[in-house]
C-alpha cells in the first residue's frame, strides 16, 4: 500500500502519514440486486483494496469558491490550483482567495468537479484531466445543492428560491429538464443504483424522491425536523441520512416504501458528515461549526464513541477510498488535516492557500494516460 511518509515535507513543514494498521472496510450488499457502489462519490467507497495512491486527489475549494486545489494524498503535496475566473492552472503560491461558503460535487470517474457557490447564480464545472474550467453554468438564482447522476451524464441542481430542480447534461452543459418542486429543494443526493434522487425541502418537513430517468416525483417522506437538512447516503446504499446543524437526523430507507427509522439527535452541532467502515461496524464522522473537533458516532445506535481534537473548527470532511483516513478542511488554519480512523487521531496536515472550505476525496481521479504524462507511479 502507498503510504504517507513522515519524511515528506509539506508547505507548512508537516507531513501526512497513513496509519500503520490496515483496516477491513467491506460493507454488506446494498440489496438483493444492487452491489456496493465502489465508485460512488457522495459516500465512501467501502472497500479495503482501494488504496491511497498518487492517482487519488483531494479537491479543496476556498470559502469564496474562487479556486479549486488538488492534493496528492500519497505525495503529501498540492498539485496545480485552478482559479475559477480564468480557468488556467496556477501555482498554489500565487493564489489569493477568500469569501463565503462553497460546495463540491464529483462524478464517479472523477473527470468532472462541480463547484457550487451559494452567493452566486452559477455553477462552475472543472475538467480534472486538463486542470481547467470546462464551463460556467449560469443559473436563475443561487443554488443550494447539487449532485451528479451515477453515470455522470447529468448534474441535478437545487434552486430553492425558484422552487425548482434544474437538470443539466454534461456534454454540452445545457439544461435538459426543470422540475417544479414546491417548498424549495435544498440538498440533493443520488441512490447507489442511480435510479432515484432525493431532495430535502427548505420550507417543509419532508424529503422528496424522484425517478431519475423519468424526471418525476415518486414519493414524499415526512421528516421530523423543519428546514433544509443536508443529505448523505450510507456506503452500503441502504439508508439516507438527513442531518441538521443542531445534530437532529432522520434516517430513511433508499428503496420503496422508503421507510423511516425513529428520529435521533447526535451529540453536538453538525457541519458536514461522512461515513467509515471499520471491520463490521459503520461510523459517522461529523465536523462541527462551533467546536474544534470531529465527532465519531456509531452509525447504528447514533451513540458518540470518540472525539478528535483539532486546532480549529472544521468545515468539509471526507473519507479516503479505503476508509483508513478521514480528511477535514480547517478554514481558519489554512490546512487540511488527516485523521487516522484506527486510532481517531490527527496524523498529519497539508497547508493550503486561502481558506479551505469544501472538500471531496476522489480515488483514481488521475487516469492512466495523464498519470504517465505526469510521471506518477
């Protein structure tokens, strides 16, 4: 396995190190007919043999959504940063950033990254093969969430002010459908099998389910808590979590009849959330907007089992392909930290330009031809 080495120097003079103990992260099948989606990007890949490598990338956006930087987790170093305004790769030392919150979404193949800026009526699509902006899509109002379909051919964008979900195809980057969704769609997530899309509502206590192919609503599930909860699909694809900043969550089955579990409340506030398998157990790692720590919860009982102390509050959080590490962006510290999921300790940091906010880990983002051109192993 490729591992971070403590001998590798970072911009901040620190090193990232992978845990010494390998973990088994194999999840149970999602259903009788649906295998684990080992390439999904909205939940970790839940497979132990997707090792951390030079071909993986951690994509990080600054708080203003003005730049996306890639981190090579195996080399413990930044690759080129892409300024959104110009679309030309620029050395990290030359980037000046700042601003409000942003979000990232990625295709399963990692060839396209969508940058969603909540204070601007647009979404920027970056082509990772060229390290350049492929298209800036103008919207009718500010978006609040976005997700690629399983095949990467479409991007679904929530527009709460318009009470709509806009669907864009990714060849010509044009809008192909507009779904009317009263009560203001907020966060969007896709099912593991790619057949269904889920959306939380801004102005109603419900989660709506859509048929991805037909572009029609097929179900509504009442949620316990009002407001626009964020969504995350568990690695085995069986459950959808709708979580709120105050720690309240609803857990809903991702297949008909979309049965809901009794609601629960996690200890502490939640900013972002990701899942990890350790052995036969599943855990949720949650960043906090008010605490310098990442909380670890048993995904079945919702009981808090650990707390990882950080030097500053974390925003975006994501898991490596093999589940051995969790990465968190620390905006006020200008760093991305690596948490060893075996010991639940911070084992390394990467200094990044600006104020890192949104973060996503994509295994195998650097494909064969590009890897050879860059001289990667």
